[in-house]
C-alpha cells in the first residue's frame, strides 16, 4: 500500500483575507455547524436502516412464524409490528418511537431492543475506545521515532513490516494471537467477558490488539510521512532559528502540525472497524452488539437488526464528527464544513 | 580558491566573511563545493544586497550566517565568519543558540509557509519575545502588540488572535519581520523575503525593511535574484556568480558603474532600463553548474569581453578597482571605460 492517504480536509493554505477581512469564525460556531451536519447524516442513516430491512428478501412475519401460521396469527403479528400501515407512516412512527427512546422489541426474547443495547453496547464501545487508545499509544511514538531518528535502513524495515501488517486479514490475526497469547502463553482469556472497568480490560486487550495490527501500520505510515513533510517546511527552520525550547518545538513545530490527517483517518478507520467488531466479537465470544447482530440476522429478528444497524450508523457518524473536531482543534487549517 | 585576501576597512564591519568555502561532503573523498571564497563585510546599520542567479550560492552564504547549513546537509570547509569576536564558521550548536535569533534575526523566504500554521500570530510573537529572555506573559503580550504596530499591521488586536492562514501573504511577511525583530537582533537576514508576493506588496516590504534599519540602526542582509527590486533599498551590493563574489561595492558603484562583465550583463538585462522598442538583452548561456566550474574566471564562457588569460588558473580574487569597490575581473580596469 502506498502512503498517499487522503490528507483530510487540510486547505492548501491559500485562503487569504485582507487587512479588513472578517473576524475569524469562532471555534464553537464551526463545531456547532459540523455537529448539525452530523445530525442530518444520522437522520439519513435512520432512513437507510429502515429501508434496508424492508428491501431485504423475505417477510419478517412469515420468517418469524414459519410457513404454517394461521392467517389470524400473521395479522396479529403484523399489527403488533406495525406493518399493517403504509411504509411512510411506518417510518414516521419509527422515528417518533426513536425520539421516545423506543427501538421496538425483540421477536425472539420479547426484550426491548434498548434494553439489549444497554447491556451489549458498552462492551463494543469499550472495545472501540481501547482500540483507539492503544493505536495512538503505539502509532505516535513509532512514527515519531522512525521520522526523527535518522538511521538509513529504518524506514525500509518500517515499510516492510507495516506492509505485512496491512496484508494480514484480521480474522487470521485474531486466531493467531488468540492461539499464541491465550493457549501457548496463557496470558489472555480465550473467551468471556466481565463488565465494569478495569476488569473488562483483561478481556478486551487482545481483541483491541488485533485491531491494532491493521490500524497501526496505516496510521503510523500516514503520520510518518506527515512528519517528514512538516520537517521540510520553512516554519520549522524559523522555529530552530528562534531557539524554541525542545519540548515546545516538538509539540508546536513537529507533532501538532502533522497530526490532523492521522486523527481524521483514525476516526474514519474506526468507522470501518465497527464492522470488524462483528467478526472479533464472534471470535472472542464478547457479548457486544456485533455478535448480537449476527444472532439477530440469523434468527430474522428484524427489530433488533434494525436497531443495531441504526446504532452502528450513528456510531460511525459520531466518530467521524469527533475526529474532525479534534483535528480542527489541533490544526486550524482543517476546515469544518 | 583564492589566496589573496580582500581588504575591506574593518572599522565599521559587524560581520567579516573571509574566504568562506561551503560544500557538501558526499563521500569521504568527494566534496561538492557550493560556495568558494566568499569575501565581504556586513557593516553596522547598512542594508546589504546579496544578488545572484539560482545556484550562485547566495542562499548557502545566508544559511551559514544563521547556522542552519546542516539542515541542507552542507558544511563549512574553510574560511572565517567573524562576528563580535566569535568565528561563526567554527562555533558549536550550543553557542549558536545564543546567536541565532538573538543576535541575527531571520525572515523566511516564503510568506506562505514561514509562520507556524498551528499557532496564532500573537502566540508566535510572544514565543519569539520570550525565547532566551525572562519576560512575563503580560510583558511579552504587550511587546507583541507593539511589534505588530511597528510593522504597520492595522487592527493588531484582531490579528493577534488570528492564524497565519487567515492573513494575506504581505501581512504574514510583516508578521515574520515583527517576529525577527522581537529578539532585538543586530542583523536581520532576509532570504528572498518577497517570493510569491505581488509587486506592490514587495515594494511595501522593502520600504518596511528600510524603515526598520533607520529606526533601530540594524544591519539588514537582503538576498535576492532581482537586482531591480533591491538596488532601490540597498546601500551596498554583493554580486555572486558561480559560488564566488564577483563584485562588491556601494549601490552607486556596482549598479551604475559596474566593473565586472557579469554585473554589466545583469544591468543590461533589466527590463525597466531597456529603451522602448529595443530588444531586451539577456545573459548568454546558463549559469555554470555546481561542480562544473570552468578554470579561470567562472563567467568566461558567457562573457563577451573574455580573453585567453581569463580561461586559465584559479578563479580570480576580488581586487579593489576604486575606493570601496571591488571586482573579481582581471580586466576590470578596462571595463570602466567599456561600460560608459
């Protein structure tokens, strides 16, 4: 993979204003506008989640009851699911219920979907949070080290290793790490979960590490090349000549101007990773919403599938919002439009 | 390399550059020489123009004055740069820290990438004010406002909180000049400070540099390839070609009465001096490539006056052709008449 990742929304520094130009837009205003946009996107996610389930082949009612149900039973369930009215009305009912905190009820267990999310979602959120933290903790020092320590062979080794990391499929990495850490060394639990911090970290660090095997190569490469680009910039020389103290220099002249693309990329990658939690939660038998989704799809438990797709969608929207905001705080050149 | 030393009067010289040789050590035995026997003074309170084509070594000379040659993997191989009793060609990184910025300020080449993009204008100025100096945050803030005012930024209180990308190129360059002034240096080095700015803004920046010189009696070194731009503001000129100084002297002497064929050719190529309707003169050939310098005078291949004796021996040293005017042409005495 080449290192030419999209460099976020960094403007080409050509935006000019005259001396009497407008005052800069306050940060909170930019953040508010970006959040407003995210809410609109989240609404479309609802539309998609709603439509997907209705466009999928098979009828939820016959799937739930089987072929031999009496017409009365079918009609009763249709009413119960609210499928006896036209789709537009169904949609607005669904949106209305959502604003009331109601995502429907599982066809199988009769448990409200929101209840299921309450127990399952934290597991997934912890996994995502831990993945982000570990990725940053590994990627940033790694990229900084490779970029600043000028050992000629190092970048080649770095590129080769990261290419290998990128090429490995995460389910394979999961199985290999599980085998090594869980069975051979016995330092990680093979399956199971225990809610509550910090006990849950014991069960989550290995799945998070699997995510890191994919994320660290991408992020450290992007950060590495951003740092190299930054070091070539003239303002770095200005800082050297000014005699800026080394810790200030490192943050304001090296790391901070380089971080924005990495942060934006990480937030988008995490959106992708939400999908891969489905696989990881299955392999590691974690009771997160990813595994719940697999079960629900297999069982044709439509309200649950619809609810979880919605939550996944909102999660992706929220993560990219967060990434953009953090990036724009780090680097004011990043546009929040 | 020349062995004859130039004799400038050392009385008011702030920096004396003698026989400076700069190059890149490619392998143990292979050196690429970029600048070879640069010889000139920077005098107190003068604006000195350093003129030359790309590859003439002017930027390298400039970098050697602020100790950032290493960033371009170049090294000083010989010569001295005497400044305040120190030889800048030999001091180590630790001592450089007390000279750079503090004693010799620097205005970067590109207004677009010179200021730090992630810091506010005020933040950068406060940083510059506080570097190597114990000042309180409040003091530094006040000083930063003064500096913005000094470089004629309107509404400094607004600009203070702005980021560089919100300012125009000319304003950014003013800010960079303010930042260079923040540490009260003796010399300000400006390496092509008007690159990428439009002509009116260029003129304003030049005017500002002249004002600063007058107000603080600072020395300003102005590096440029544009003779027309800088001979308006400079007191003295150093013309560089092929890694050496070919002519040194006051603006009047060098620009109006050039005694080196290269300077004569540069002057003829000036568009604003060309008679209307006449063909614009250009300089024949290309500047000699680094490391491919001909023997003898490095301009001889392009020179219309070249004689056989120009093509032999080492590169000719600077010789005083009239008081305060040096030329590296061995036939300089004949050129006085030729250029009339």
